[in-house]
């Protein structure tokens, strides 16, 4: 079985490691080794697993390792994955929690994590390194581009497009066929009725772009 670690030993990383453990109980693909985190001293124990080092330790890996991203910040996640993309020994597995619903025509790229009770409908496309948190629903034909992070209980209607690096806060709702521009943030509990440009924070009911990210 392939060794696996999670990058990020904070709250989200710990949750994702647990989801990976539950996935692995069914599929039996991995040996979970622990965490990598540049902000926590190597050798520390987090939820019973060791912190194995940081990014530079990963770059020196000479044996195959599956790495799951436990980072919600889309810019940091994107930079980390890009910096390791050409590493011959590091891969980014896709983790689908056993309670997630995944339509047979949906497509997931490498490094996607679907948390418990998520719903991905027909013909949805979920890009590289996307994290979909607990209870979030992706409607039919939705397109979620690379490195996006969707927090719990987000609801995307059919045909929604999230361009690269979007962050969607807890409980936000985005109506059908709306596009959120690259690296924009949608605030918690917002209702999005119109397209949102790139590089802004939009929040409220209805959501209005209010500042540059």
C-alpha cells in the first residue's frame, strides 16, 4: 500500500486525515503516515500522528508518497501543489468520503477531497485540489476549477462556474448559471444572484462585491 500524509496539521487537516482514514477502511489503498506542516515542529504528535516535516522535507522525498492537502486557503494550497507538481515521487490522490454522493457522470481531478454528506450531481466537473466540505451540494453541470475551497453547507445550483482559486464561505448559496471570477471570496451565508468578478470579496443578501481580495 502507498504511504499517505496530509499537508496541514491544523483543524481542517486533522479532519481531512480522519476522512481519509474512513475512506481507507473501505478501499485499503494507503498506509497513513502522518502530517507535513511548516508551522509545527517536526516530531510533534497531532491526534496520534507525527508531524514529519515541512515542504522542504517533502521535496527531498525519494519514495512514493500520496499527499492530501489539508489547507483551506486557496492561494497557499495552489502554490504548494504547483511547487510539488513535477516531483516524481509525490501524487495527489482523490478522496471521496463513503457518505458522499457522486453522480456517475461527474468528473473529479487529482487531489479532490469530498467530505461527509457532500453531493455532486450529473456532469459536474471538480478541478485539481478542490476541497468540498461537509454537506455541500454541487448542482448539475457545475464547474469548479482548480484549488477552490467550499466550506460546509454551500449550495451551488446547476451550471454554476467557480473559476480558479475561489473560496466560498459557510452556507453560501449561488443561483444557477452564475460565474464567480478567479480567486474571489464569497462570504458566509451570502446569496449570489449575479456574476462576481475576479479578485474580489462578495457578501450579503444579495451578495455585492465590496473589496479586492
